[in-house]
C-alpha cells in the first residue's frame, strides 16, 4: 500500500494518522477535491458516521479512502458527548468551548466518578463501499482543569493513570497508546494481509 486518502477536515486527526501510518503516503481528500460534498454526520454510532464519510468521499477519488469518526464517552454523562463530541457546545464550537462545557456539565462530580474513554472507528472504503471498519478505545478520567499544549480536542482534560493529561504527552507517546493508534494498527494488519494475498 503506497498511498491512502483520508476523509477528514480535522487537522489534529490528520497529523496523527500521518504519523501512525508512516511510511504510507497519506493525502487529505480535501486537498484534492475542488468541490467536496458536505457530509452530514447523522448516524447513530461512530461506526455509521465513519462509514458515511468514507463511502461518500471515496466515490470521488481512485483508491483507498479512510474515514475516522471518534469522540469522548463520559460515564457520568450517560455516554455524552459521544458521537456529538465535535459540536458538543454548538455547531461551530471550538475545542476550548467543548472543554469548558464538559467541565461545566461535570461540576460537582468527584474524581472517582469521572471515568471516560476515547473511541475511534476507522472505515476503510473504496468506490463508495466500506471494505472494513476498525475499532480502538483508550480509558481515562476527566480532570478538573485544562492541562498541556499538545494534541487536540479533549486531550487537555483527559487524565491518564499516571496523572498526566493526554495533552501533556509528546505526539510520539500519544501515538503509541491512543484509541486512534489501536484502530489504525488493526487497519495496518488488514492492509498487510490484503497486499500479501494479491
Ligand atoms: P472530520 O469529521 O472531518 O474527520 P471532526 O472533528 O468533525 O472531523 P468527528 O466528528 O469524528 O470529527 O469528531 C471528533 C471529535 O472528538 C473531535 O473534534 C474532538 O473533539 C474529539 N476527539 C477525537 N479524537 C480525539 C483525540 O485523540 N483527542 C482529543 N479529542 C478527540
């Protein structure tokens, strides 16, 4: 596998996908499509949304396309923000807006009850069809303040077992353990088998 298109407009995701899938050449589909269609993420699960993005955008290029649908699942909030992670604080919410809303919604909840996990589903698609999906997750807790300047999204609030937040890890450290790494490792194995058998 020499090159794969990635159907994401999220720069944080794109950077991590590139680093994790090295040496495969990763091309953002939004760099090659002049008028990309709008993807409406109205599925009921990470998997449905990943497939939807990948299937729609893979109709416009020749080759494999991967789409990543991911988010944060917080137990004390009944699984929210979940599939709505990107727009938790509103349609055009920034990462900071979302983090502040999360802190607010967890106001008064003690640390023992702040369990959370990051989830990532990668859909591998071609010519409008999903070939396979791959799942990854990473468990932690939601802290009481934003800490760290690396990563993106909810990383500054996501506390690991060692007390650091995901945003306090170097990109190499995050990419060795993350939900995205788990899903992409499964994808890599799958692609290796495909190329061995073709
Ligand atoms: P695309 O659909 O274009 O890929 P998006 O940002 O809208 O970009 P999602 O719908 O999958 O993507 O939403 C993912 C959100 O979940 C993202 O905006 C972050 O807020 C959060 N998220 C996902 N992975 C994360 C990670 O590794 N660290 C922190 N937050 C993450």
